[in-house]
C-alpha cells in the first residue's frame, strides 16, 4: 500500500479510488478520487469523512465498498467482504507501525 506525507498529513492509498489521510491530531480522513465533468478520473481527492478511530474508518471503507459494488448473490458479497478485509488488514498493519 503506497504511503507518503504532505506537510503535517500522512496518507495511505487503499486502492485506485480511495485513500486515507491522517492529520496532526491523528484523525483519519477518508478521501475518494474525483471525476471531471466528462466522468473521467480526476487527480483530485474529495473528502468523504473524518473518523476519530481506525475501527470507524474501516467500517466506512467496507460499507462503501459493498454499496459501490454490483453484487448479485451472497457468494459475491462474501468475496467482496473478504477482499475489503484484506485491504483493511494491510492498511492497519502499516498505519499501526507509523501511528502507533
């Protein structure tokens, strides 16, 4: 998972659509990559929400991932949840080391 720092903010790229920023007070900020008026991917990131705990942040990531998918059966839903949990575990291990 790519990570970096801009000023007082650390960030972690979850996937091509989402990233997590942290501010100097260690709030977690979930951002989504924007799209321009033609619907093409933009390089800007739009804030989705602030989360005071990692648990709340990760709950939001899983919820968004499920809502944005086109799942049509329980097996596909389980596979998507497993995929999101893998991303979450990876992010948590990286964030735990840098923010712990």
